[in-house]
C-alpha cells in the first residue's frame, strides 16, 4: 500500500503543472484532464497490486494413461480444479518418458508421474520438480511380464528385456535384478517406446517387458505371458505423485493447498464409485469397469488426511533416497542434495 501511495503522489506532482497550463483551461479540457489522471492512477494501482496485476496462471500438468492418474480427469470433468481456485490444463501424452521430456523442455509446469521421473528430469536437464501431492503407491500394479517360455526372473540371465528408458521401467527392472542377485551385465536391456513393447514381446524381439495398467491388462488379453515380478515385492517404493516446477511453486504459494483441496473433492466424489465416476475413469483407458476395478486392486490411493505424513514424517525423503540409488547409480556426481526436491511452503 505504501508503494501505491508513493507512486500516486509522484504522478500527481507530475500532473499538477500540466493542469495549470493554458492547454488545459476550460471545462471540457478539465474533464479530459481528470479522465487522464484517473486512467493513470488506475494503471499505477494495477501495476503495484500483485492480486490485480497477476492474472491467474494456467498450470499445465503432463499426464499419460495410468489408472491412478486417471482420477485427475474427474477434477477436470466435474470442475473441481476451478472450485479450488485453479486453472489446470491436463496435457495428455503417450508415456511417462514423454511426460518427463515435456517437463524438461518447459512444455508443462508439472508432471503426474513417479519419483523416478522427478529425479530423471533433474539428471537430464537440471530442472527441479517438487512433489506436492501423493496420488498413490503401487502394490503390484507395475510388473515385469515374460514370454511363456520364461517362468522366473532368474531365467532372464542372458535374455533381452524391453524397458522404457529414463522412466519407472528402468527402476523396476533394476530392483528386480538386485533382489534376485542378477547383475545388470547379465541381461540385455532393450530401450523402446511403451507402445512398441507388446509387439516386441509377441514377436520374440525381447523375452520380457515392463508394464502397468491399462497396457498390462491389454497385453494379458492378447498374448500369453508370465508375471515374473511385480511392485508388491517392493511396497511403498513406487509413488505416483503430482510434481510441479519449483519456480512455478515459488510464484504460486497457494498451489499445493489448492491441489490438495482438489484431491479431497476427487476422493469424496469417488468414495462410492458411481456409474458416472467409472465412466470418466475408464473413458481414456479403454477398460471395462471390472478390468478397472481389478487394476485398482493393486494400487493404494493416498487419502487427503494421509498426505501430511509424507512431508512431515520423512516418508517422501526416504522414497527419494531409495529411488536415487537407482537413478544416479552410474553417475560420477557429487552427493545429490535431495532436500531440493522437497517442497516447503
């Protein structure tokens, strides 16, 4: 307010001699002068008032097809983002890798992703995404699927595994190999796009792939596979989050609270999973309601009141540290400051 008064006084001092000049004599010119003065004062007020001068920013969040993330479309369809005072655009992309790349290139302000993409984005671009909301944790949804010729992880020695590089896929394979005493040098990692994996497995180009719903549901219907490993073996390690660019968060201090409010509205709406809710949740995934229910049986949504413990009880930090052991394993870098990924209001 003091800044506003200072600027106003300065403008009035400037306008006074102009008004006293002969060019502004007469009633009509006096009115013109007053209109100019009022306009300038309004501009001063707008420029000095952050609540007026800053238009509401559209927050662009990259998202791909995933059963847990799909709940965000309920907020879009039911107007929950707007109800929480947000203008959010969900930018639909083809895979987690594409979501990460879009964030790195500045095409989106945030990601619906896992912590793997948060750290990978930093590794590849130096950009910092800070998780502000925990969507869910995987309890068996993420899988390594092998051909019918392979029954166990240990049989993958010397075999080819299709992975979506720079994403959750590499983390899952790394943990599976580690837990089964298999060195990464004992398997052949085949980087490929998510949509190419089913065909690669079917044609024998690879012996196993990583997958999750809805893709894994479709694969199991179309070709015979064996589940060699799933995320229930590594509970609480794979977290789905909404992570936002740290600079965007600094400029929008209410954003986390607004997203948490939105999440509460989503969970309240889906509490009994009405027919309308299932219609929204399955529309993009091309799954039946029963298939969606089965997929959700391996995902634990994190409630509104559970969110704080991830930020106040170091649960998020522990998950980041565990994830970093894989993401930064082969890098010759100084010790990573993981606190930079933790959002503090």
